[in-house]
């Protein structure tokens, strides 16, 4: 029974809840910590606490799509929320999060950046005025880290526009004395190839695909199971089960999370309190059938 297992407090509380409530909990997004993620979070924390300098250190997080980059960034942002200052004049925003525009467009980036602070510039404002307004807000809000997600998207445009945007990031970092944490796929490195001097200012941290024979993969499965309100142990680290999950995942943490959550929901809907190898095999069979059907269309 669950009393002998290490469950997260909320998962343990929900063991007495009905199936619908437990399924709703399973469907909610949740950050599951693991070694590489915690190391990156600590590196980001080091940037936040770094003394102000004319050339702030920066970080580039590189990994495959669906392999946890955005989850790590959002977890760091969650740990450092926006707070109202006692004076009420400005907010304290130690960390801000901006998704890179779908192309190297300074105007769109600055509009997104200002929306972070709920600022809507006048229509006639120039890019230079918007940039100055954004930097003023960074200083007033005590921002120490500016997160830019999906950096690889700026490759969808001419090289000269990519250079302009990268130089905008550099200017903001230098002038406001904030560290930039950028994240993207391996293609994000190509964006920096146009500005080698800028790349030297970014420490790279990689999020590789998971290895099914690595003990860290087994520990990750244990952490996932600990978040699920199931009354019986599922033995996810047993070799056949772990391999079945990996086969469904494509080696990404997003794929692993999807497979485990789907299995937990299927188990509850079938009146079971543990995820079995048969449940994962059934998920694989269903996906294979769906793929074959889509290929025939």
C-alpha cells in the first residue's frame, strides 16, 4: 500500500479522493526535479546573485524540443515572482520571461518585452523609444535575469536581422546590467554563429536525451511516480516497464511525462491502483494503430 511508499504530500492527500479528482491532479503540469535541471537552476541562481558589472555573464540552455527547457525556465521564474514594493510605485521583478518572436523582429520583441511589465507604448513610439522604456523599467524593477525562450526561432529570417536582434539583447544586458538566459534547440547555436563575440559571453548548458540504462533515468521515473496519487506501487524502474516507457517517450522528459501520466489515468479508469507493463503495452499498440491510420489518409 501507499503507506510504505514515498509520495509527494499532495499525492498522498489525494489517495482518499475520487477517481475524477485524482485524474484532474495527474493532468496538471508539474515540475519534477532531477540532477541536470537542478544544476541549471543553480547556475541561473548564481547569475541572479552575481554582482552588477558592465558585462554580465549569460547562459545558453540547449536541448531537443520537449526535453524540459521551458519547464526549467518557468520553474526558475516561479521561484522568483513579481512583488509589489511597499511604496507601491513600482514592482520588484527579479526575473522576467519573454518568448522570442517567430522571426528576428526587434519591434515584435520589444512589444512582447514591454507587455511583461503591462506597458502599452503609444503607436507612434519608435523602436529606440521602446528600447529605452524597457531598459528604464528593468532598472526600476530591479530585474537581474532576463529569460528568452525559443531563441532558435529567430533563425527564420535574414542574417542581418538576426544580428540586429542579438545586438539588441547584448545592448539590453550591458545597459541594464542584467544577465540573459536564452534557451532553444541546437539551432540556437547557429544564431550566435553570426556574432561570435557574443557567444563567448554565454556559458552553454546542454539537456541531452535520456539514456534508458542510466541510473538518473530510473531516479526520474521514481520521482514521477511519487507525484501520482495511486494506492499501489507501479515498479516503474523494473527493466521491462522502464524500457516500455522509454520506447514511448522518444528519449525526452516531455515524452516520459506524457507516457507515465497516460498510464496512470488509464489505470484509474480501469479500476486499478498501479501502472502495469500491460497498460504501457496497450498505449504503444494504440499509438501504433493511430499512426498507421494517419499514414493511410
